C-alpha cells in the first residue's frame, strides 16, 4: 500500500517540526463539479420550489394580461415585486414543475370581486381549473344597492360582480380553500326603512355564507377584538352549527390577537335575498 499522502486532505504538522526553508502549500480542495438542477431528486426540487414561490400572489390586470406580485420583507420595509415566469419557459419539465408547485401552495389574492372576474377571464380555462387557493376582499358590500327589477342597470354592477364571482368560484374544479377579507364596519344598512333594515353583522354573515359550499373550506380572518357574536350566530344558522369553528392564529403586530372563522362541510340554508 502506498504511503503517499493525498493532496486533497490536510496533514497537521507541529510548527517546531517544520523546516525554516519549507514552503507551505495552500490548502487543496476538490474543484466543485457543476450539476443540473433537474438532476436533483424530485423531493429536493419541490422543497426548493416551496422556498422560492411566494405563499400569496396579488393579482392585477392590464392590457389583457395578468400580473402576479408579492411582498418581500426587507430592512427598509415591505417591497412589492413582480413575479417573472419567463425563465420557466426554457425547459418543459421545469415549466410544469414550477406551475404545479405554484398552484399547489400559493393563494391567488384579489382586491375585489370585479378584479377576480376580469383576471380569470384573461387566463385559459385549464389554468383557472388548476387554482386551489383564492383570497378575495369584499369591501363595502352593505352600501351596494339592493337589486330590484326597476333598479337602473348602472346601479347593478356591484351586486352583479358579487353574484358572478360566487358562480365563477363554484365552477373552479380544484378550488380547496377560500380566504375572505371583510370589515364589519363596511356593512351598513341596505334597506331604506331603518326599522326593517338588517344589522351590518347579519348582512356580512349572509354575504360570507354565499361563498360556502360542500367541499370548500372558507376562512375569514378577524382581530379577536372586533369579532361579533351576532356574526357567528348568523353563520351557524346559515351553514350549520357544526360547520363553523374558530381557529386561533398568531398575534399580528398591528391588529393584535387574530382568529380565523372557518366554515367547512357546509350545507347553506336560506338566501341573502330572502
């Protein structure tokens, strides 16, 4: 067996044994060998995708296209960045794996029902059918006009957007979770006669109930300090006592202690129009 030392492993020699005329060679290491990303095991590639792909994508539209943006937390604060998908068109396998991970873990966020409708119209039907998680904000629904047969068409838009958004989401085959953001203070009185008007919390609960159906998990985040019991009672009446639960969430630095109102395995009773 050869006793020659390998050039790739260091040997520690006491300083007093090193001849003064000796020249110490630099520490030798094996040169790094490049490898293809697609040569990694599939499990590691999925892990890298999950680290890179944002959990929430904020959707906007313009010029018939959909723009996907996300927040990055930096020392200077939150920075809004646009997700570029162009690099993923270079390789078919890379493209399919990226989009699979994107649809599997990312929540598509829409600021209102109208944006949801216009954005989904820009996407192909196969792409829409692969979306699994959606977030939509329902703002000031209580101030939208009550749609009657004699209501001018210009005043029907918000209610039409709301109903159309419900129907569109119902037809998304892979949709698993729906995140709804509401502010109870925005749900005023929708009827002219204050004696027959519904309380804002009841209207809000009825509105959320229309976004619940069997096979879908609907979540409504609230600061615990503003969560109203009348809202919960109305939801339980519409969706079933066992279908509604409260799930605590980590404390938010702005809103304080948070809680999710979760509706699952729902069988909706009644209608908002009743």
